[in-house]
C-alpha cells in the first residue's frame, strides 16, 4: 500500500523525514510520498521557499538510503491562488517532484482551515460555492496532479444548507476533463468533521465520473501514517474502485488494490 500525503518538521509535521520513513517501513508500506506545504504566502505551517533545496536534498538522500526497503516519492502540497498561477508554475517547475497536490486552504486571504473567524459571513451554500469554484480553478490551472482533501471546507462541521450534488458533479467533471487524480485523504477522520475527505457521497460521484484516486493519510506525525486504511480500502472496494494511482516523475502508475 501507499501513503501519498505526509508532512515533516520542514512544514508543520512533528517528525523528520527519516523518522517517517522508518515508521512507514515498520507499518509495511511499499511506497510513500512526502508532501510538505509549499505556500506563496508566508505562513508558519509551510516550508520557507528558500529552504526548498534542503527538502530536495533530504528526500533524495533518503530515497537512496532506503531504496531496498521502500519507495520514496517526492511530492509537495501547494496552495492554489488563482491570481498567482504564473508564479506557481515557475516555482513548481523548479522542484524535481514526482507529483504535486493542489490544495485550497484560503478563500481570498482567509485561511479557513486554521482560522474559524469568518464562518457565518456567508450562507454555507455560498461558502461551498466559493470554495468549490476555487477547486475547479485549481483543476483547470494545469498546475497539479492531485486535488488535495477535496471537501476540506467541511473540516469544522460546516455543511451546506441545501443539496450540493450539482456543484460537486460540476467540479468532478472539471477534474476529469483536466485529467487529475483525487486523493482519498483519511486525515479528516481525526478532525472535527470525523469523516474522510472526500466523503463517501463525493467519492461515489468521483467513481461515477471515472475520476481515479490515490490514498493518503495527511500524517503530521509517525503514528498517523496510513491511519484508518482498513476502512478506507473497504470503502474504495465497496464503491467499485479496484485500483489507485501512484506517481513517478509526474507520470502515473496504476496500483491494484489488494482485496
Ligand atoms: Zn492540506
Ligand atoms: Zn497536508
């Protein structure tokens, strides 16, 4: 199995890359991908842009050191800002990554997954629309391989007032048209929303529209690596998925889900 979304002390994680690698080996994973936060805005939870070469060196060294025990991929989790697509493109192209996760953590300047102050400014329906429009723009930008925690706007148990299937399906069709992968991120289970991102409903819609998925834990510490994988794999199989996607140098590989 793989875990494609993990953080280290270089962004907001609690363990070093090597500690994460050793734990992943102990848990029997075949392949992991790191994805520390890269953000054009200066925030304390992302690696500083000038430190990116350190991240590259550390991952390359560990990949060699542990090559007989586990495959180590180099990913980054990048904040999408519609007004900075050119800057994002230049930055991403300067890093020798295997894959790029595009995530929305900001609506305008509001970092909604760390700051709860603006919930209630709009109706939840309107908030969902604003959030998912950003996901759609991220998918259309061509910058990313994977859409990160696609419905993280629910993190603090904020849910739309009315059925949003139309908005979800429009978004998923755009993701499909632009050939992206969605991650089944199990981390949401340990957040206030207490469910995977995407939710089972959204994951069903992804399957309906033939959007491929990958699997990840959003681990910020060793113990969180591959968390809730048993139920995640059960859900994938139940919905109909038989394979997930891996990446090498931004090229996809199909991985059969063991059952
Ligand atoms: Zn994130
Ligand atoms: Zn993350």
